[in-house]
C-alpha cells in the first residue's frame, strides 16, 4: 500500500543529503569470480641498473639484469645457467647480453665458442665487428702456424702448471692419478722447471743443455723426456730405486706423448702463440674445428680454464664474464668440473660471472660427474629456461625447484621467450633484439635456403607468432590461477 508520508519523507531526505544507499545482504562467491574486482598485479622487477634484456610478458615492464649490480643483495652468486633446446633463442640472448655488457668500460668477456657455421665459430661476426681476432684452435692447422696454448706457459704459476698437467692426464685416462704416478709427474715437472730457472751450468753436457733451454718456454716434450729419464736425485730423495720412478711415470708419459706426437699434437706442445691479447675486452676461443666428442674438447676446456684463472688474478677491479657454450663438455668430466668448480668459488675474488649454456639438464645431472654438476648448478643463482618438451620441463623443474606454473608454461614457450629464475624471483621474459644487433646474432643461415638475413615478411610473421605465444602464456597463467583459487571462498 502506497505510503504518501513515507514517500514525502524520502524525497525530502534525498533533497537534503543525496540519494540514500540501501543496505544489501552479503554475497558469498569464489575468489575465481571475485578476482575481477582487484587490479592486475605483476611481480617486482630486479631494479633499473644493468643490462636491458627485454620485457616481462605479463606486465610489459622492461626487464633489466646484471649479476654485478645484483650481487650481495638479491643475488648470492653471480653465475648463470641457460637451458633450452636448439632454435629457441639461447644464442641470441648470449650475444646481445655480451654486446650490451661491453658498453661498460670495466667489463671483460671470454667466450668458449664450440658452435660452428661456414667454417668459423658463430661468434666470428661479433669479433670482427669489434675488431678482434678469435683464437682459433685447430689440430689440423696447429702444425702450420696455427694457435698453440702451452700448459707450461710462464704466465701460469708453478702450482697451476702442475694442477693443469694432472687434469689433462686424468681427463685423457678417464680416472685419477694414483700416488706413485702423481709423484713421478711432480718430480718430472720440478726437474724441467729447474732446468729453465738455473743459471749457466758447468762444462758438462747438462750445463750446455740448460744454457740452450733458457731461450724458450718449457714445453710438454720436456716433461715426457723427464718421465722417461728421471733424475737420480729425485729417486734418492724418496729412498726409492730410479727404475721404480721410471715405471710409475710410464702411463703418464704415454698420455702426454699423445699430445706431443699423437692425434692431438700441435695445439699444446709448443710455446704459446704470440699475439694473444689477454687484456682485450672480448676474447673468443674458437673451438668449432674440434670434434665435440673427442678427448681434445675437455682438455682444451681445462687448459683455457686454468690459463685464464692464473692470468686473471690481479688487482685491476675488472668485472669478468666467462661464457661457455656446450658446457656439458665441462660438467660431464669429473676432473674438468672440479677445476671449474674451484674457478667459480673464486668468482667473488676474481669479479667473475660464469655463464654455462646447456641444451638439456639431463646431459649433466645423469653424467659421469653428477656430484660436481650438482655443485656447479647450486652455485648458479640465475637460471634461464627456454622451451623444452614436457617431460624434460618436469625434470628441470624438479632439479631447479621451479614453481608448478613455470613448469607448465615451459613447453608452450616460443623462440625468444624464457622463464627467468633469479634467486627465486621467477618471471616470463621476452628477449628483445635491436635492428643493429640482429645481423650479428642471426645464426640459422645454414638451415635456410639462402644466406640472406630474415625478410620484413618473415620478421612480421615472427612478431605475430611471438604475440600469439604471449597470449597463450597469459591464458595458461590465468587458468592456473583460477584452478588454484577455485576452492577458496570470500565473504
């Protein structure tokens, strides 16, 4: 029944105080439905100081990363692991990252380039652009004026030389040296160094040999000769027979002889080649001419690692990046892995960020050096994971401790998009390449019909595919959020 007095009162009250809202009963609903009333949010970034990588997919914010800027606060270690199948953008990321880091004056980068294209390493274009000649290690060319690296180079400390010799021998033999073989190697090394460090000898032949040897670096053939003909004084010092010392060093001599006169000769059995500038802002070791499955690859990794370690220990306050492609050659060899593990531990003192690029995590965690691999992975506080198959993504997520939503997204990623885990800060990042960088990082010419760079049409198709991938990733993330929150309710 119409109440004239009530209607008049309401009209007068509304005129004085405005419209009066009615009180409604509370509505019960799920968070999946009620989330629309909240503004969208995104994870915080890593700061605004460092190298631009690209943009975060969900928020569109710029993504900036620099291990030297983040170290100590957001990052306990400056080392970085990059994972993903071929063709998804790992190589482009590495190259643009290096190019952008080199814009800082206090940066130095060393690259072990194990990939090859058109007869040269894939870092050749970047080296040429910067006016740098790669250090191309090639067994076939080593005997004809090619590059040589001497494990007994005087720039390496005496301790480093002996450690490097042991690593070379252990890698080649496939097992560690026993005490007797190690003793034979040690006395041979000490005898060779004394020959080069002593002054002029007497009138005998030994003095003449010492005098002649002082004009060059000691080399591996000198170690082999000492192992075959050990000094009597070394046996007398340990109260053992000279024939025993010779027998203990026989296996060691045979291994080193392969580097001197065998299938690996030429790269290690002479003085270090002139013209290698260790002060250059970019040093590229081109390993593309070496069989990846040969014993030469881990031996070269060991020599380069020790060589750099003992030439980098100096108070110049430079920030150094050591980037290793095909890093499973390191992590799969227990002896080389131990060497690099020590190098990583010295990262803070050396100002060193180690970047390891691996196709599959199973290549290393199931290998012969599983324990060493786990230690190296633990020291990598930054992990970047490109697209992988679903089963590989689950295994990777389990080892690296990735959240479930990231594991679900990894198989759906398209080239250029990756999951970044920076000490627990997990985001999906689209890597951006400038037009100036594109000709330097494009490494798929061997798989295309011509050697030309991508056309504008191909780039447009690539951008469209990227946009579709981003939309798919966002849809998966939204679906995950709805599923996780559907069981919750709000008042």
